[in-house]
């Protein structure tokens, strides 16, 4: 069956017909709709051919609908009203969607990066109410996949299964100890093998921090059994300051403590502990509305290329 869109005039033509009937002139209708009179006349003729009936009686005094044209105009009014209702409903849905934003983020992102991003978002969308939850990276992925968040932020090697994503920042893990720990007084770096064989204070399984460390130490026999497993960055820092043992944590999280001398960063030889911080969303569905704006604010701007073009 031929689609109805091929058998009836489009919405612009129907709006033109209604304007002619209301104003009594093709020229005045064209001016109101901001099109040329020849274009309006051609659109009316095309509509008459498609419907197979004459719609207007033209005279030097203007145009008025034929009997068939009056009937078509009545039906056209119903179609235009339905289209207006559709547009109004879609606008209401957009406003409802854009009025809130649900974000779930890993602890590092939530504590050290998200506040600045959300302040910038407020400048762009002051009317958007933002709900921010924190979880480890595995739980972030689960909540985004379950539809409990519009946008997620994770730490780790790659985007979790079922999610699309993009890198928004880069972080590095660092080994820190209390100033009285023997490693704080070493002149040389700790070796990767030595780190792998030492019980450490670590984040729990499922965190991006733990994933990156386990991946890095796999070539050195894997990490030793943890001295402690803790579920928050704050707990890790407290354990490090108290002298519980070496702690592996985000460089962002301990910048102040290292600068103030409360913790000492221990260099590790031949070990890459960098990690991407990634925004994630359900695969195949790009963020929209405030989620799209937050993603744009979080994503780093491309760095300008140095120097001019080569000859």
C-alpha cells in the first residue's frame, strides 16, 4: 500500500491553504508565511494536482475556496492542529528530559573532577537539576546499563561491555607511604617486582584503580595478597597517613597530602600506572540534552598544533 505521505499534501501546503482561505489572497498568504507569491501559487497547483480537485477560485479581487476547497480546508485545519499538538508534546518531553540529569561516577572523578564540570554545566543549563551518585567502576557500568543514569564516568583500561564511551581525562596511580615508612627514605625507585611482592593497601575488586594495578603487575607475577582492601579514596588516604603500609591511589587524590609532606610519593621503576578516565553511555545511543552538554564540558579541548603549515 502506498504510504499516506505520498498521497496527501505536506504540512506546509496545508498551512498555506488555510492562510489563503483566512486572508482571501495568495499574495497575502505568501507574505505571512515568508515565501514568494510564485512559490505559493506553484504549491497550490501541486496540491490541486495531488488531490485531483480545484481548491481555489481566483479573481482580480483575490482567491476564495471552492466547495471542495472549503472541505479540504476543514480537514487541513484538523491535521495542522494535530501537528501542533505533536510538536507541543515533543517540546514538553524535551523540557522534562532537559530538566534533570542523572550522573553516576567513580570516586576519583566524582570527588576531584565532577565539581568543576557541574559548575560549568550550571552556567549553560541553570535550570537542570543534577543527581550525582558515586560507585566503583563496575557498579557505574551496571547502573548505566540498567537505565538508572543518563551518563557514567569510569576509571580503567577500556569501556565496559555494552557501553559506548570516550576518554575525558587521564590520571595516574601513585604509590604513597607515610614519611616514617622505609620506602620514604629510599634513594632509588622501588622496582615493579618489589611492588608486586609487597602486601599493599588497595581498593576493592571492581574499582578502576584495582583493575589498572592488577593489569600492570600481571607481567611481574601479579599483586601480592592485599594488606587491606578499602572501598573509598578517603579510607585509602587515612590508611596511608596512619602508616598502615604502601597505598596505591589516584595522583589527583593525594596531591595536597604529598605537597604538604603528610605523604611521600614513591617512584616505581618500569611500571606504567597511567589510566584513562572515561565517560560511558549505552552502546548505540549517544547522550543528548544536558548529558551531551556535560560530556562536551568534560571532554578535553584539542590542543592547537604548534607552528604554521609546512611549505
